[in-house]
């Protein structure tokens, strides 16, 4: 097969510019490659979380045994008083607040104030680690009450499998995000991106973190409020 050269391409079709962009390693979509790849990754992750949550809704609707009451299962006991969903509300507040600190970090990154940017990214990572720690406490409490992926003394057996799979998968994303943000913050503080001339990587990290927070909103609504 004969290879088509750029000179043989139709001049008015625009193919010459397309070939030049792709073959010259240029920005073909007017978006940095790192940001484009992050959007593609988040799109694929959206399908995964969407499948998990859709499966959870289907399992819950089809369950023949009574589904546990979230207000009772996830109640936090303080003294002799049970507070329904108090721990979950605190976890949600922490994670949503971390989106605010991440947005401020991106703002200061584009203002080239690297000290404030790095500090806010570290604060975001600390909030994320706090969320994971509280989630580990929540898991410990449920395991102590006999909830397992294969069984549940509080009602429908599918509850344990759905809970550990969905919250565990999300917790894994948060944990990875904490490490990711910590690494980027250290590089920002060291001035690595000053030499590169841009702070796109901070915005890319922010996209990932906002996505993780948004997914938690759906998990919170479907798992803890339904």
C-alpha cells in the first residue's frame, strides 16, 4: 500500500492541519494532554461508579428480606444517646469542605503563590485522610456488629456486600487522592512547576478531587438517606 504524504492530502479539507497537529505532538484539542487524559479517566470511572450504584438500587429493590434502616445502622452512640447519621454527616462535611480548599489551591496556583497553593493542597490531603480514618472507624463498628460481605444480622444479606464494595471502592479513590495531592504539593513547594512555566498539574489534581467528592454525594444520597 502506498503511503499518503502530506503533499498529497487535499488542501481545502483541513487534513493537513490535523496531520500536522497529531504528528507534531501538538495540542490537538486545544486542551493540555494531561487534562484531556484526566477527563477520559474520570469518564471511565463514572461508568464504573454508575454501574455499582445502579446495581445497588436493583439489589435493594429486588431484596426479599427487610433492608436495614440507615438511621439505626449508622447511628453514632455518644454516652447513652444514639445520633442517627451523625458520623456520616461529619464525614460529608469534611469531604465537601476539602473541595473548597482544593479550589482555593488552584486559584493560588494560577496566581503563582506557591506557598499558599502547597499549604491548601496539604490541608485538602489532611481532610481526605481524616475522611478515610472516619470511614475505617465506621467499618470497624459494623464489622463488630456482625456485618460481613456475605451476611448481615440486621436484615437483607446483600447489604454487607453492597456497603463494603461501594464505600470501599470510593475510599480507595480518596486514599489514592491523598497520596496524589501530597506528592503534587511537595513539588509545588519545591518550585518544580515554576521552572515548567505553568501549574496545569494542580488543576488536573483538582479535577480528580472534585470528582471524588461528587461521587460521595451520590453515595450519601442513595446509601445513607434512602
